[in-house]
C-alpha cells in the first residue's frame, strides 16, 4: 500500500510539472474545452516572418484576438511544413477550441487535419488554401483570391503593351514552391498573357517570398538574359530585392525593366512613388478581425460561408502618393 501511495503521489507531481510547461492550458466554455477563465482558445500556426506582409498579418491576428477577448496560442513555423504540423498537433493535445493556420504549402495536410476533426476541433484556413479532396477537414477559408491577383497583374501588362507587336520578355519571381499564392499567382498571370504571343516568360524561379532571395535570383536572371523588359514578382519583398539587383546592374527599375508586384506594403508604395515599381496588386493581410468573428461562430456551431474573401485593389504609380499615408502595413 505504501508503494502504491508513493506511485500516486509521483504521478500527481509529474502531471503538475507537465501542465506547468504548457502556457495558457486550454479547456473551454462553449465546447466543454477552452481556457480555465472561460475564454475561447484559438491555436494559430503562422507560416513565418518572411516578409513585411506576413509581419502585418501576424500583428493583425494578435491585436484582434486581444480585442475580442480570445486566448491566442501562437506558433511561428519558420516556413517549414513539419513545424506547422507539429504546432497543430500540440494545439490538439492542448484541446484548443479552434485551430487556424496559413499553410506553408498546399499538399500534405490530410493526416493532421483528420486528427483535428477526430478531436472535434474545427479548423479555419487563413490566407492560403490546402489541396485536399476532403473539404470536411476544414470549416472555412479566409483570405484572398490568388488566381485573381495573378490575372490582375497580367491585365495590367497586356494593357501597358497594347498596340505594339514587339516581343516582351518577362522574368518571374515565384513565391515558395508548392504554396498556394505561388501556384495561383503564376497560373492567373499565365492565363491572361497566353493569348498574345509577344509575351514570353523567359525565366521563372522561386525567390521564397524574401527580399534577399529576390535579389539573388534577379542577379542570376540579369546575367543569363540581356534583354529583360518586365519583372513579375509574386510579392513586394522579392520585388524590392530585385530592384536592388537591377540598380546594381546599371539599369533603371520601372523604366528599363518594368516591375509588377503583389501585396501592397508601405515600402512598395514608396518604391512606386520613386517610379521604381509600376503597379502593385493588393493582397490584404489585415485578416485578424474577420478571423476572430469566424472563430466565435464555428465554435458556437453557427454556419459560416465556405469561403470568405477580403477586399483588395490595384494601384499604379499615379495612385501611390495619395494611397501611401493610409497604408496600415
């Protein structure tokens, strides 16, 4: 009996240590799990901090959670899918009320999402979609239409060179390989320009959505191709890195090489004012408020749309000065 009592005490102590290692343990109100203080608990697995856009996205989520009185468990995947999968499994173990994440890549999520479903935890996709045949694995998607963004970039290019039959050589800086924005922005752009043979994408390579990689890849493009007319970058940070490479090569970005970019961060609007970027297709990162509203609804068992899109625009050099003061990221 004495040995048995000692084992019980030891088990209790181990349990106490383990729970002390987990911040804000989730247990909850509406679903019978949640936090000890009755607040809804949201587990959010972010891609990383690879760009100004992503930093603004994270800030929006953090601030909105605090304002909404939601306990936020946050994880930075540092652009690695295995880190996000690990984070989601941790959220499941912590019994959060709802999980939201922006997938690093589109494929390879079914197993972990089935685990969340089996645990009765609803999932919200933010910013990026997943490639899964089983749409029951998530409740809704909140974000942008990346195909449309690529199409808008292509439409600007077609209009810019309207009336000329001269060849137009385009180089493309793609986002992270396998990610939804990279796949869709490429597809949307290609769909629009394919009808005019004068447009030719002479080089297309990933820049991982980072400024440093954008510069590195653009340097390689400039060495391999003497006649580049247009740069199409899947995000502003890559475009800004590429602009450095263009200038170091003795060329004028926005003039010698026209620059099309996607996102709409402040630095890109400054570059448009300086005539270094010709057009920016907006991708709005400020999703926090809408995410908290959706989180509350899915936990309460309310119906939500399968897809919720954010409002976005297209900005040219002429509009940059007026729009810059109002940019929140």
